[in-house]
């Protein structure tokens, strides 16, 4: 039997010659975007324009990924029954988290609004395909977790693009990942990275909500930087 021949590799695409120049004014606006990008929990119920949602999802898919594997899988949750199932999972997980809070921290936790599931017009679950064929395993042999990191970068790319357009994003992490996968009827081997709420913010502030509530404060760079 004749041996199967490998398909020839595609010729590499040439990079664009003209590199854009981002001036100081653009960089200042970018810094402002970083400062005002918030984890939104309070949303207006106004629907988002369908074209805007599609554009944000396409932008998310332009994020960098290990080995160009593009391992993220985006699930737009539109059915009310599935949203209700996610809401129930959040309530159960949130009650468990509250029970684990010590002393006065528990009363503070109970006052926090930790999800915008009820009002956000768009719900998006971001999963990762843990062993995608795309990318041919490049860069994953020593750090397989970079596949999930790639999905996080897709979320962050979407987050900044949304904030630049006045659209808020809230990351709901108080959920059982396997239960979410079952509720959304996705392949069992997909791994949940983030459940996102999207919509127009009901309020805006450059100060994170958890900082305003007294839960935590931003640590200075000196506490986070190590030099060798």
C-alpha cells in the first residue's frame, strides 16, 4: 500500500510593510481605557445591537494564543431556561462561599453584588478546548495550561474592546464549571474559563466596585514586582 503523503505546508504570509504608529494621544486614551475598564455587576436592561455583539465576538477571536491554536469556544447563552439554570448554580455556589467567610467578612460578603445575571442582556460562556488540533501542539508540551491562558486573553481582548464602546463586562466565577457545561449541553471535555455578562453599565467609575465596598484595595507595584 502506498504511504500517505503529508499535505504540503502553506506558504507563510508576508507581514504588512506599513506598521501603524500610535501617537502619545492614542496612548493616553489607552491608559484611560485601562483605568475605566471595570468588572460590571449592575447593568441596564437595554439590548445590545446585534452587529455590535458579533463585532465583539470577532474581536475576541483576534487574541493571541499558544501555537496559534485558537482554543476558545464561545457559547452565547440566549435561552431563558438555560439562563435560569445558570442563575440557580450561582445561587448555590454563592451560598457555599458565604458560609466559608469568617466573622465580619461574612456580613461584608453578603452585601456585595457579585453578578449581573438578572439584568445583563447578553450572557457568554467561554470554554477552552484543552487539546485542540489547531496549533499542532506548538508551545504546549512544557506548559499545557497555556491553552486556557489563551482563552483568558480572548476574554481580556473582548473586555477592552467592549469598554472602548461603552459596553460593560462582568466575569461570573462563582459557578461550578462542570455543572455549567452540563447546563449548556457542551462537549464534556470542554473546560469552562469564564461566564460573562455583557450590557450597558448602570453606573460608571474608575474605582473597582470591590475597592469601593471595602473588600480589597489595589496593591502598589512595589509589592508585586520582583527583580533578579
